[in-house]
C-alpha cells in the first residue's frame, strides 16, 4: 500500500511538472507572438495570470501527451486530427467559461473567408497550428522534458511540485481578485480585452498610496451606481410607456364605441321624424 501511494504521488508530481513546463513554454510563445504583432510592437503579458504561465497551453499539451499514449500506432494524419480536436475543445471550453466568469473575451478570432471560426473562440488555422505544434512537441520536445523531469529524485520532485502549486494558487487568487474588480466596468462582448485587463491588474497591485487606491475604488463604485441609476430610469420609462399605451388603447376603444352609438342614432332619426309627422297630421284633423 505504501509503495502504491509513493508511485501515485511520483506519477502525479511528474504530470504536474509537465503542466507547469508547458504552461511556461506556451506563455513564451504567446507573449512573443502578440508582442511582435501589436501595433506599435510592445511587450504584452498574455494569459490570465500575472506570472509567466498560460495554463491553457499546459492543459492542452498535457492532455495530448496523456491521451496519445494508447495511440502510438496511429498514422500521422490520424494523430494530427486527434491533437487538433483535443486542443480545439480545450480552447473553446476555456474561452466560454472565462467569458461567463469575467464578462470579457480573453481572446477573439476574426471570422473571414479564409479563416473560419466558431463564435470567435476557435479558428480553423489556429486549430491546424495546434495540431502541427502538438505533433512536433510530442516528437521532439516531450522526450527531452520526460528525461529532464525524470532526472529529479522523488524528494526534489515533490518539493518542486509543491512550490509550483503554492505559487500558482497565490497567482490565481491575485489575478482573480484584479479581474473581478473590473469585470462590471469592462464588458467587451466579442472584443479581446486581455491587454487592457492586464494593465489595470498591474496598476491595481502596484505600490500606491492608500489615497490612490481609495480613489480607484470610488471611481468603480460611482460607475456601478451610475449603471444602477440608468437601469432604474430605464425601468421607470418602460412602466410609463406601458401605462400610456394602456391609456391610448382605452381611449381608442372608447372612441370606437362612441362612433358605433352615433351611427345607431343616425339610423333611427328617419323613423322618429316619420312618427312625428303622423302625430302632427292626426292633431290637425282633430
């Protein structure tokens, strides 16, 4: 039993270290690509966390490495399609969940005739890039990482894994607090607001005076109150419109009823006139 537990901890620590290594590699690739692509070019710290980690890359590559173990006999085309499918599913789910949590898009792809996308969350060429990149990683990079992690002793591996997990939890807590503080102020819909959120998050935790932080909280509070007032005014306007509509409907119906009554009176006038004439003739003869 003790040996099985040690083996399980050793195996779990190994895969957790794979996750952190691939998250760092993904962060380097993503930040470099977006920094060069930016206009004007400037450094962009991509990802949700403050630290040099992109968990979506770590999750995708670990899932690919773990799930591809039983399929070593597959052809390259089949392997490519499986890796592309796994990475696309992880990317779509991550984008959907983070948008629901923070009300902003952390990445968004433009839908063009040469780049088909699904709700801007995943794109055709990006998925192909993930498929090709996953194959290259499994063939050339993953064996080196396996041998590198395997060179650590059990104690060193456990200590390193614990340190990485603790750092990750602290980073996630701070990043979540910063992102949650502006999720009502920055509602981007389908616009990629990663750079704007990261800049605000760094300013949020930068060494500032209490007065500056208090001023920032007042601004956010004022924005929330303005949104509540606008919503309240909108509801009041809707109620007034509904009330006026009911009144207009009532006046219209009353006008129609009066017209019907007037038509009925006009029809009965000739009959009343004829009756009066007959009565007049009778009175004259008498």
